[in-house]
C-alpha cells in the first residue's frame, strides 16, 4: 500500500495574487491566482493522483472504486477539502450554510471550515463574526451599509488558527496566506463585496436572502483550545476536534514514527523537506506537497525538518 500524492488545482480569483508561486513554487495560471485546491474530491475540481497504481485517476473516482483505502467509509462523498488561499486583496464578506440548508438548497454538504495562517503582512486582519443581536438588527445594518459597525475584525499573525463554523460571517483580508481545511463544499453566500467590479465592469453577485437565512445571530465564537504533545523528534499540536474534522500540526525535527492504522490522513507540507517511509519504501516530502495516507498502514516514519498540517474526519 502506498501514499496517494495529489496534483494541486488552481483557481483565479479577483482577490488573488502570486504568493502561491512565490511561497510554494507552484506553476500558477496568472497573477490573480487565489486558490490552490490541494486535496479535493469535489466535482468542481477533483485532484488527480500522481503516483502508483492509481496515477492519473481523480480522487473522487478512487474514493468510490476503492473504499478499502478509506476504511469503507459511511459517507457517500469524500468529506474534506484542503485549500491554500492567497488573499492579495480582501475576500468578500461571506457566510456558508450548514448541512441541512445546503442539502435542501444545493444537494451538497454545508461548509464548516478552519484556517491556519501560514503567513500574513504586519497588522493583517480577518473579519470573523458580527455585532448584531437579532435578525432585525442584522438586516437593518446590512440594508444601511453600516459595515464598520456590523463586522468584527481581529488582528492576526503567522501561526494563528481559527475555527469557522457554518453560519459565521467571515472574510480573509489582504496580505494573508492561509491553509483551509473544510467540508467538501463549494457553496458560498456573499454578503458584501466592497462594491468591486469584475473585469467586465460588473458588480459581483450578492446572495443576501440566503445569507440572512443562515447567519447565526447573535454571533457565536467557534471556540477551541489547542493541545500540544511533545515526544522525541516531533511536536503535535491538536488545533480542533469537531464532528466535521480533526486538524493537527506536526512539527518534525528528525525522525518520528506515527501510527493511525484505522484512519486515513490528509497531509500538507507547509515548510521544510524530508522523507516519508512506509512499507519499506521511501518517498520525498517537500514544501507544497499534499498526500493521503490510506487506512491499514500500521506505522510510517517521517524524517527531516518539516511543518505539516494534518486532518481527518
């Protein structure tokens, strides 16, 4: 059994830039590249497997045809999506629905997500939450365009982690590079887009009715308390354990052994380089590589100086 290395996909966005090329060496399509879909089985952009017997096949097909690799999961669709986002300018203020609303409206999963700040400019911010205490107040502030009063802004720095449940008003802001772990959903409702126009001179569509339907009022903090465990050659930070996903950061300094035989793992190398050894085969790991460790591998070893974001359901 081998790891599944994945070929990233890229999406151009009005707010994108070139950080994905500068930071990771990716061959991006333009100077307005906003998203790297790093590990995806979503029909809007499934990742292709790069190695081994499944090379060239999309992840969503392998998920359906080879459930043994994923422990014969109960989910019909691959549940997670890993992205890296380059916010060269502010993203729209937006909100995502929960599973029930998204199923009824779009026949897909809702979108709870979380962010690890890889890098950001000095004094960078996020929009996270709002100040309205009732739906009536929310609607009034939106209609009056009192965004500074409505929106909660927080200062951020590299290494920060934020949990963003569905129903949370949010926006990633200018000068921020983020790794996002989310439910496998592509549904977003825009609340406000700074009256920006696209290349054709048109204002981007807003989705106020649906957004107001799903925004949690009053705002609820997506609380989490990271837990850190240190053992020889590795520090493991558990950022969040939720019903949707568990997310860790592995800081490897040398040679470390891991064992998750009953759990498939999504790995994204965000710094450094080294190697992965399993079943007596070794594979290079370097910054910007993304892979899945299938179920059934008793143990594997990572050797090098690396920072890795890891997730599973």
